[in-house]
C-alpha cells in the first residue's frame, strides 16, 4: 500500500490543535479602503474550522 501524502496546499492554510484545526480569516488581502476599521480589526487573528469540515481535513492532512 502506498504512503499517505499530505495535501501541501491545506498544510499551509490549516494548523492542527488539541481541539481541531485553526485557520486564518479571509477578506483581509485587498480592497481594504472601503472596509471599516472595526471590520478589519475583527478579521485579525485565527478562528477554528467548523466541526463538519474537520473530517475532510483529516483526509487532507493525515500526517499532522
């Protein structure tokens, strides 16, 4: 049986934690002038991936 390979695109976007996977926020790269300061401030940092999607990430990231 062949080795399981990690999806490198997913490995760059998600990190495994004790409670699941964390991800960065979207909508923070460009067209920032029309977004309010409050909206940009709330987009900082990371959030957790929904539990419904965690199973899909388990298949993409078998070695994490």
